[in-house]
C-alpha cells in the first residue's frame, strides 16, 4: 500500500525516458511503476511524474527534463527518482551540470539500479555512455560499409526504387529493386533536362499531370535540381547509372543546439560501388545531363557557410511580400532592374500558381514606405500618439514625485547626521574618524542637492509643437527605412509595423499592394540618455505609440 505523505516525507519527482520509436509507452509505464514502488518503500511523497518519449539522453533539449530542472531550481523537489542515471542524462557535461544543480539545492538523485547518484558515479556513467556511443557508431558504420561493399543499400530509398519483400511479406534489409513506374519518371526528367527544358517547366508539367513527387506532395525545382556536390536531386543521383555512392557526408552533433549537422567529406573518402542491376539510364544520357549542368555558371551565395545559416536578407521587403493568388512568398530576381515574382509560380509552375508580371523592387519599396508614412501621418494616428504621450508623461510625473520624495528623505537624514557631528565637535569631541565622517556627509549632501535641482528642472510637459515633432519623427523613420546601408536595421523596424504585404496584378496593368500591420507599435526610440551620475530628464521619453490600421491598399 502506498505510504501516506507526512510532514517529514521528502517531495519526490519521478523521471522516465526512452530513446527510440522501437520502444513504446509500456517502457515508460514500467519505469514509472518501478519508481513508484521504490519511492513508497522509502516513504517519499510523489508530487510529479515527468516523461520524455523517443528523445535521446545525449541532449538536454527534452521538455520533461527541462521541467525537472526548473522544479529543482524552484525548490519544488527534494528527491529525484529514476530507473538509472542514464535515464536522466548520458552526456558528461549535462551530467555534471545536473549533479551541481542538485548539490546546490540539496536535492538527492536516487535511482533503482545505481542507488544514490553523486559526482563520481554520474561522471563514470556518462564516460561509459560516451565510449559506448562511439563504439556503437563505429560498429554501425563498419556494418554499413560491409553492406555497401556487398552491393547492398546502406539504408533509405531513392526515388525510382522500392524495397522488395520476402515470401512472408517482410522487407528485405539492404535490398533495392527498380520501380518501373517511378523509373519512367526519372528517365523523363533526365531526358527533358538534357534536351534543354528548364527544371521549372519540367516540374510544372509533372504537377499538371498529377504525378506525385518523392515526398508525395507537389514537385519543386529543388527536387529535380538538388545539390550537385551533395548528390541530392534527381539530376545528381548516380544510382541511376548503376553506381552507389556512400559515405559522402559525415554527421556531427552541434555542441550548443545538439542537432546533427552534416558535412561534406573529401571526395577521395567517398565509397563508390558498381550496382549494374539498379541502372535506370545509360551513360550517354547521364553525360548530356552533366554537360548541361556544367553550362550553368552557378555561383555560391555569399554569406553561406557549412553550418547551414544563409545570408541575411539584402532587401527591405524580403519576406514581407505575398502573392495575392496563392499566398506564397515573392522572390527577387534580375541584375540591373530587380523585380519580385511569385516563388510558387517560379519553382512549381502555373499548375500551382499562374504568378504575375515582375514587380519592380524600387517601386515596391517607395510605395510601401509612402503607404506607411501616410498611415502614420493620419489624424487618427496622431490622436492616438498624443494620448499615449500624455499617458507616458503622467507616469513620468508620478515617477518624478517618488524620486523627489526619496531624495528629500535622504537629504533630511544627511542634514541630521551633519548637525549631530557638528554638535559633537562643538562639545569637544574632535576625533579624526568623526571629522572624516562629517566630510563624507557633506559630500553626500552636495550630491543630493544637485539631484534635487535636477528633478525640479525635469518637469514633464506636453510640448506645444508635439504634432510637428511627431511629423519630423515619421520623416526620420522614413529616411532610415529608405537607407540602403541600413537595410537590416530598417527591416527590424518595418517588422514592428508591418505583418504582411499582399501583391496582386490588376487587369489594366500594374500591381495592387495591400499592407496589413499595427501602427500602435510605432517605434519612438530617440530619448535622451541620463546624465552620468544623475537622473534622466524624464520629459524626454522613448514611446511606443500610434494607431492600428486597416489593410492599406494602393496601386502601382
């Protein structure tokens, strides 16, 4: 029978976890049941049960584990109960952090298998787990290398192939056979590309014909074109000419994000194995495809890196513009006269969206800035701004009154201290310590008097020319947004004001732009800084004010 909690019973939190989808909820249920019996035997009061399913112990990015850490820091738990140390963590660094956190908050870690956890056994367990992980990875890699050398698959299924099944209906590990239906699509794509048809047109026709992509959704240009170095995309899969390429990439876990990051190995480390039974096209067609790819002088994007973090947007409206037809993003193209086009139409073809005539970048930016400016300079916007300004002034006045009262109290106290010290000296007490204390008190008095004058001077008032000041600020904001050198800062400001901008091509020519956003977030960021060692002039206020606006629509 479970032990009833008493006033002296330790508050216990149970933690259970399993790693892979090959395990089930039963694994968690079994762990929890064992931990409950373990806690009952010790007379602990179970207050929380936390779990993480299908999450590795080498990462601390686990909801249940993070909640456990918050509970320890918040003083809500006195003993952590788990099946063993590895259920809590397998990483050496995380293990040390958990042990230190628990030691600081006087929290015990008790496990059924390992007993009470401490710095020594937690360190040893994590060390053993790390060594075991490397050993398993090495063995797995060796096993896959053996499969590849024997002409078998190392895992996964490329488009154009299917995993065969044995007489019992089970999939045959490491085996692939050609799927003739998909193989015909592969031949079609490669033949059309070799004949000069663009990936965009190829993709559009596939979508029009209702042929599902490898993902089962609509075809995209990248599905066809892929990445030539990494061997992704239909155009780059050497399995179609009967050559299996393996070990092209290596994977490492990022120490901060704890996500697996792929890196391209040197080509001399790649493993190539002939598998003629999996050939779908002949060498002549493959050579034509490679020749046409060579004709494309594709330059790597500046700012790209191996970590997968692309360059920051170069243009003011990048990410804001949406196609009114399909809702997809607009992408920019062109060298001299840059224009925005529907990305869906460009990559997936007219079967998904018919797109629009290119919208000139400069005209779009001028129109959007003009629309935002007109909305900000409207009478409703200024009225709301004035209300917010007046409210901020009232708050500042109240704050100044509190500051004034505080300084006055301190000044009275120091004047009393000076008076007592002076009286003591007049009475014949003339010690060096008393004279030094009196000197310090006089210095504090001068400083407080200066602060008092500064508070008196800082009387917040509503400026008579507030409307002109507001208009000047709007113009200054417009200048910042239009400055090419400040595009990143300008985008951050625009993101506060604008949520999305829809673009629609009209029949009589031109485009219709609709801005949706909230001008109540109009940034006012030009407040004066506080003087060093003193009080800020609180009549100079950094506000967030303005007015919400309905979608603003205008024509280009």
